[in-house]
C-alpha cells in the first residue's frame, strides 16, 4: 500500500524495533497510526457536519438505481429522474425489465447522459434476470467479494458504482471512494498522488474496522467536505480539517 509521507519517517524512526522477516511489527505500528488519523478526520467531520443520512432512497432498488444514475451529475438531477420513474410507476426490477431502453432513457433524461445510463440500468436488470430471476433477495446471501466481482462484470458498472451498491443497498462493509476522497487524501498526505481506486479504497478499508455504519457516514462526510471546502481551489480557512497537516502542492482541477 502507498503510505503517507510522514509515516515513512516512522519506518526510519522505528527501524531498530524488532520485526519478523515480513516486517509485521512496523506494519502494525503504521496501521495503528493511519487508523488514528482516519478516525480523527472522521470525528472532526462528524462534529462539524453531523450525520448525512445517506443513501436517500425508499427501497433497495431505488438506491441501486440512484447509484447507477449519479455518475457525472448532481444528486438533484438524479432525484428528478427517480421522480419520473416513480410517477410512471416503473421503479421496480420487473417493470424496468419490460420497459424499452428508449422509453427508459426518456424517463431518466434529467440525470444527463440518459442514453448511456439507460443502457447501464438495463445491463444491471438483464444480469439480475438472467442470473437471479430478477430477485434482489437472492443476492442477500451472496459472499460480498463474489457479489462485487459479478457487479463489476456488468458493462457500465465501475468500482465506485459497485461499491456504492454494496455499501448502501446491501449494507456490506465496502468503503466507497471517489474524486473527493482522492483529493482530500492526497492533500493530507494519506496517500501518494496518482493512487488508483483500489489503493485508495484499501487505505480506508484496511485501516478502519469493517463497520457498515462507519463506512456509510465516512464516505458521505468526505463528499460534503469535498463539495464545501476541499474543492479544486481549496478553502482551508474554516475547514474542519484545517488544524491537521496538509499540503496544497498538488493542483486539482
Ligand atoms: S480544504 Fe484544506 S484543510 Fe480542508 S480538507 Fe482540503 S486541504 Fe484539508
């Protein structure tokens, strides 16, 4: 795993600590320090912003639909698309399965990229019907990693969408990361610039206890922070994380 700069210094500081040939002692020291930093960030954000009540949605399928529609658009636009699906009484796997992709595209038009997103939603529905008779309940008993592999194999479902579905619709302990998470983690030297999705997810996933409610709230709080303070042009004065070490050497757009 990519390790933050200051924790590399810890490697040096504790280099005389007895370790086994796999470096296990150092790893546990560093992991404990990362955990402490991640928890401090979480508590500062929760103190400032309070619970975010994610993910908004009345049903499991509505959450999945929202996760597929939310890419590259605001949540307000997703809400309009979901409202259209509800008004047309189409927001169930079965009803969408029988809907033509062009009709679906028209209903979700407010979400933007509606032709692409209609195909993605249909791909999910087709996978559900081809493999699980359209029953979301059949997925409940699946092992989380297996379900993740299957979701990622659906055309148009990337890691952020798959992990959002796992965490928010199926309540599995899967940490969701996004561009906001990357920007904040790099500026706070939690990870090196250029870290990919899996490295970023691993940073949080393996250094926090696997707690669905913690992962749920943490991701939502990072999104709030990214939208209000840690924008491409950072607004550090007054930010909840202002007192923590950070660097703006890396530019984000
Ligand atoms: S705005 Fe500044 S203090 Fe706040 S999270 Fe971003 S880099 Fe950190």
